């Protein structure tokens, strides 16, 4: 796997995607009613049927969380930008086959998950399944919000340490944590996006939270 770089949080330039998708993203011209009141699923259905403005709104809604998810997963801005473009281009290429089977965000992050799996497998000389890593017994790790890592970060050193700890998580644990934090997904949605059972997704998230809490105690 390539070495990790500085973790940034701004999505890449829209220019390349605009050209490839053949739509112009002009947020200032979007109808305010559609940009706030219409669901992501409806927007995607409208885009499937030829409404480019619906895609522009959808892209504006989802681009920031998706880019941060990819960047904090792989840790390299250039790679995150490539993955970001690939995910959206996949959405564009397959738009005519889109049907609503779950939240659009679940669909989007399922595409991103598959792209990340391909990326990590290419970094390995011998392709292997993602590892869960080790941790304490699942039933001994709390998911209470008061003790969650993001609620324990109060200083710049802790922020830096949290980003470092996230980058050190096993891939599947990092993914579960980022899907919750960046995409706002429930355990059920994480399981669906990553194609695993609910208990597997719950275990991965619990292990991730436990590792992050323990790491943050070192700079508390």
C-alpha cells in the first residue's frame, strides 16, 4: 500500500468531472425548492430520465462527504481524487439502470466501497480479503455517544491524533467508522453498503471505536 500523505478535506476540482459527465454544475442557478425539498432518490430518478440539473444538486449534496470518506480511507489526495472521479463516473455510466432499492447514499457508498476494494487489492502483490484486525470482545465495547472518539477531541493535538488513528485502523474498521461519520449511515445502512451482515458491520464499528478511544487517551 502506498504511504499516506497529508489528510485534506476539500473535494477535487469539478472541471474534469463536468467535462466527462457533460453537465455544467451551477449551484447559484439551481431552483431552491428542488435543492432542498426533493429526496436524493428522486433526484437520481430525474437524472436517469435526463434532468442534468437534478444531478447537479445531487452532486453538490454528496461530494464533500464522499471525498472526505475516500481521502481519510486511503490517505493520499491524488488517489482520493481519482477514486472520487471513478465513483461519480460509474454513477453516470449506469444511470439508466438505476432503480430505488435503498437510500441513494447507500447506493453511492456501495459503489465507493467496491472501488476501494479494487484499489487495496491492486496494492497487494497477492490479493487478499480485507482484515478485521483484533480487539476486545464485541460485547465489552460500548457504542454510547458520550464516549465516542469524535466527542473526545478538544485540542489540535487530539484532532491530529484522531486522523492518525483513523489511518491506522484495519481497512474494514476504518470504512465502518467513516461511513458513520462522513455519510451519517446507520449500522444497517453500513451493512448494506459493504455487503455484510448487520452483526459484522456492528462488530467492525465497535472495534474501530474502541481502538480510537484507547488511542485518544494517550493525548488526553
